[in-house]
């Protein structure tokens, strides 16, 4: 437990050490009944989340930079979303499976009207992973109809598409600890053209990413994978780890290649969609349109709703009854999502994300400037900003420092989450008061200074990370491993 420094500002209030001593029994009870995989976040008990503020039951209040992990785009507990949920529950229709019902229809009509894909249809699910899984299934069905071997899916290394089998196989990177061999499932990966750490060494005059796609193709060829084995690409256009849009030249080359080889494209907008990047869809930064789009998280800013959008022919491929889910299009969830999309639009939250994001980014760059040698990059479109730390000695991501910054922030009333990968994310609800976003940026500057100050001597002197991502906050409450 950390010693207590009381914090009081217009938005932040910290009156107990973190974790709050009173919360320990609850945290212990949780840890005793759920797997340790659930213990990856700072030990803050959420009692109430409203707008861009999160409160615990012990008098503490945080400016929320997590949005419930990039979910509450319209703000937590938006009154119009709550009202829509209440109206839906008052109607005493809590579930319908695939029977026809109005709320599902209205959300689908809204999604189709927003879709840049012509003659689009959409289908609803609960989790993002269901939408991405379904997209890969559809791409594979199309590929297989062309050739029995054309069933491969290509994704970016280190991307994230969910936890079900295909989604997990398209996520992360190949490891010895993989519980199933990705290649045996026909999943292949290419590097993401991340500007600050260009995967092909020197960035040499490829700011548009034009040649990067050729490098990716060459890499697939090296793996013995050609277009005749590829059904589709499942790609995050602004990956959650990178918050860096796919370069436009890369995207154009990708689309041209895919079109000429009957390869489909799904852009996974579960995290980067719904206004997060200052545009409705993240792919608008790249100037191309895919065949399929997945949405989730910020689609409802609340209850579990995800969606898959695509052309009529593609979505109509499975026969009646072959593509559905018990809770997909649940009337209460659909009502929440429709209200949320209306709020994003009518309250101008997409434009707000662009405006507030630009202010916050400029302030972050200014307050973090003194720590230049420990920073790889501070960037991101809209309110999809990340700060990447680097170990000045090794040039590797500084996992220890990034996680220490999160602990410092939580102690100071700014809620963040551990990535355990050497970067932190600045992703508040899109309706955050710009003054609060600037305050949070200032606090982050203090946190980096404090985290460096408290680095173990060995790391402070030579930049060596002496520890992995273990966090003292979590070990306080019995986190294993
Ligand atoms: C880009 C992306 N795709 C898919 C998912 C999976 O969504 P869910 O956790 O709702 O299954 C996530 C979740 O973080 C995501 O960020």
C-alpha cells in the first residue's frame, strides 16, 4: 500500500492510500473466486462512473483516462443511454434471440446508414471477439469458394482481435507458449508499419508506407504464403497498442493488391471506431474502405454490443439460422447502442475528440519534453493517444517505467491502466472537459518525473529494466504471479 498524499482538485480527490485499506477484503474475495488473469488492472473499486469521472466507495475520485478500456466513448452512464436502457426495460422485453423486434431493426438501420460500404447489411453480437470471429469465417467461406486452400487470414503482429479461437490466433505474436499452432489454423502475420519503430530498420523515405506493403508481401512469400492461400486480412487500422494510423500509402497498396487477388479486407474498428480517433471510423485516416467492418466497445459506451458490417452478398452467404447468437441484438443493448450513436453525433463528440485530443497531445508533448531520452514517441489521433517509453541504454520498450507511471497516476487521481508493454494510453471519454484533459496531461508529467525518481538505482543509472511488469499495488492484494 502506498503512503497517503491527499489530492484535491476540481476533478480529482484522493483521500486514502491506494489500494484503499477498506477495499482489501473485497479485493481479496474477488481474487479468491476469479482467476488471476482478471487481476491485471490497478486495484481501484469502481462504485460509480459518470462522464469522465470514476469514484470508489471510499471517497476517492479519478479523472478517467481508461474509458473502461477504450469503451465509454460517450462518457460513462450518459443520461440518454440510461434513459434508453430504462425505456427498453420498462417495455418488458429483455431478450428475443433472432425473433424480429424493433430495437434491433433501428440500430441496424442506423449502422447501415453510417457504413461507407455500399449496399451494406449488418449483424449484431455481444462481444467484439464474436464480430471479428464472424468476419474471418465469412472471408474464409468466400476464399474457399474460389479454391479449397484459399482460407488463410493475415493480421498484423501485436494486434488484438479478441479471445475466441480465430480472433486469438490473429492477435499478438507467435510464442512458444501458444496453446495452439497458428499456422496450422492458417493464420499468418505481417509487421505493422509503426512510424516510431519502423519494423524494417531505418525509416528511409517511406513516410507514406508505400514500400512497407511490399516488405510485408516479401515476408509472406518467405513463409511460403501466397495470395492463393489468403482469404482475407483482419487488420486494426489504428492498432490499440500503437495508436498510429496505418499509413495511407500502405493502405492503398494493400487494397489494390487485395482487389486484384480476390482477397477480402476486414478492418477491426472495435477499439478505434465510434469516434475515438476524431473520425467515426479509424480507417478514414487512411482513405480506403474495406469489405467488412467490426465495431464494439464504444458502440454502446455501456452494455455489451458489437457489430459486423459488410456488403449484402458477403453477409447473406450463410443460410438462415447459420449465423446468429443468443444475445446478439438484445433489445436493451441495442437501445443503448442506438442512443449512444445519437449522442456521439448530436453532441459533436467525434469533433470533440479531435479538438480535445490535439490540445492534450500538445500539452503532453510539452510536459514530457524534459524526459526526451526515455521517450520513444508521444502521438495519436483524437483521444487515442499513447506515450511510448524507451530504455535509453537498450533502446527497448521500458515496461518498468511505463507501469510505474500508471501507479503514480492512480495515486494522484488519474486513472490509467497497465499495458505491461512499455507504453501508457491516454484514452478518456470523448466528452472529457478539455481543462480536465489538460490537468491529466500535467499530472502525467509529474508522474513520469516521480517514476524516474523512484526507479531502482541500477535502472536509473544505466537504464536497465530490473523487473518485469509486477506491480506493487496488485501484489498488495495478493495477485499471484
Ligand atoms: C481491436 C479489438 N478487436 C476486438 C476486441 C475484442 O473485443 P471484446 O473484448 O469485446 O471481445 C478488442 C478488445 O479489446 C479490440 O481492441
